[in-house]
C-alpha cells in the first residue's frame, strides 16, 4: 500500500478535479505483477494500467488500490468490471470514494462478485493523499491551503513594506511544490499592489491545467502593467471585483486576457468566492496572502490547512504587518488550534504544517 500511495502521488498536478490513485498488483507472496497511477489525460485508471501489466498472472492475485475502485460509467467503464474479469482474488483499498454519489458501491460490487475486500490499511495516509479531492467532493468548494512566510516575530514585511525575501531558497523551492499541488493561487489586492508578484508554478513538473491566479480586488486596483496582467494570456488571471467598477480600466484588463468576476460583495464574501471557484471545478487553492485575506479566511472558518515558513530573523517594529489580520481571537481559548502538525527544517527555516479543526461548514452567505 505504501508503494501504491507513492505511485498515486506521482499524479500530483495532473488529476484535478479527479482523485490521486495508485495501484499495485502482487502475488500472494508479494511479487509485484503490475503497477499504475492515474493521470486524467491518459483516461486509463490506475487499476487498468496495473492489470494490463499483470496480464494473465492477475488471476488469484491481490490488488492494492489507494481508493475504492469505481463501479459506475464515468469517463471510463467501471474499474470494478476489469478487476472482476481479471480474476483478482483479493482487493485491499484503505478508504471509500468520498464522492457521495458512488461511495461504497465499488466495494459492494466486488464483494457481490466474490472478491475478498478489505479496507482500513494506511487509511490515514490515503485520506491525506486525497484531502483536496475529498473536500471538493463533499463541499463543492476548493480545499483552502493557507501559506505564509514570516519572521520569528510573526511579521510578513517590514514597516516600509519590504517582504522579499524573508525566507531562504529551500523554503521558496518548497513553496513552488505547494503551488504545483493546487489549481489556484489567491491573493488580496494589497499583495498585488505591494509585491507585483508573478505567482506562476515554477516547480518544473507537468500539470494538466495552468495554475489560475485569483485576486480579490473590490475596487479594481490591480495595475494593468503588473506582472500578473502582463502574463494573463499564458497563465489565467481571475479578478473578483464589485459591480460598480471602473469600466475603462476593466476593458483594458479584459483586453489583456484577465477574466473579471463581478459580484455584489466585490469578493468580500469569501464563501461566495469559494463557491464560485468550485463551480468552475477548481479543487484546491493556495492562499499566499496577505494578512487581511489570511485573517478574513480564518475568521470565516474557511481555512483547511496551513503552512508557515518561519525564518530565523526578527523584523520588529509596531507598524510592520503581522501574518494574520482580521478580527482574531478575543481570548486565548478562542485562538485557532492547529492539529496533526508536521515540522520540517528547510535550510535555516522551519516549515510548520497543520490543520485547523474541521473548518466551519457555513451554509449561509453574507459579507465577512
Ligand atoms: N511574507 C508573506 O508570506 C507575504 C505574503 C503575501 C503578502 N505579504 C505582504 O503582505 C502585505 C499586504 O498585506 P495586506 O493585508 O495589505 O493585503 P492583502 O490581504 O493581500 O489584500 C487586502 C486587500 O484586498 C482587498 N480585498 C478584496 N476582497 C477581500 C477579502 N475578501 N478579504 C480581504 N481583502 C479583500 C481589500 O482591498 P481594499 O480594502 O483596498 O478594497 C483589502 O484591503 C504586503 O506588504 C506584502 O508584501 C507577505
């Protein structure tokens, strides 16, 4: 299963809005007969690829698949049919497909055909591999991963707004990997103006769809000469703005390839923003600041995962911005605890990743 999970991860950047799936077929003594992982463009599922390699030796073998095989006709015929036809005797899959429309049906189909089915093995790891897919399937909204780079004293820029670079090269290489894992990157107008960032995926690995860059900009302050706008024809840019926007500027932005989404809250209702992005089949978003957007997302309970890169530097200064704005906690007991924490050293920086307890699943809209 560990090998199947490693195979699944090879599809990173190439499967959204689908799941990452890996499959290994072995004899009962553990000899590997076939392997595969899912890539959206290739249409073939991980199980099918592994079964093709195993050929006739799949009879009586065991299939390790990282996610419940599907039993319905989607882009491809049901994988359960292929598994049954191959003569596989035993299926080991850690978790059910979180898609509520198909969950459990694959296991039922295989059991009713006489296969031995067991689940639960490395379930925690399997859930993590598909955390974005699961969230998207169950909420219809992209998984929100907040990433920030801070000094030891929690600042994201100096009092004059200088923010490049707080962290070292290894953290920045890692940050590119985080971009590669996501469909979208989101910032507020403040960061667009202060930093003039490019926000492209420079991980150097294949991706199915270009990383779409999103700016929350109610007053349409984004500069038409900015790097974002200048590159909009190669990597999409989506600006959420108000309904009464300055039309001439909007026309210039549109002519340069920017897509403008107008709504009555001008991108300030973050739940609405995420719902709109979900409708466009975006499975995940990496939020790269700044403090106001980060704080508002946290206040709204909409952050699913956080990664902070802490650099061994003290910026100081009362007027230097700290990482997270918004209202914040009133009492310490209300502070957002982060669980399932992982800490990794990146050069002389520290990367801290964790999960806020189940993000609030709000049902009603309204500005936040
Ligand atoms: N170290 C890091 O990791 C890092 C990362 C990013 C940025 N930064 C630094 O952070 C600073 C910028 O922070 P910031 O707080 O000014 O900018 P921000 O969070 O990027 O942008 C905030 C602005 O975005 C607009 N906006 C539209 N919809 C919004 C919504 N739903 N929630 C929040 N804002 C929304 C508002 O503009 P209006 O109110 O003007 O309409 C708001 O003032 C810069 O100095 C930048 O260098 C550091």
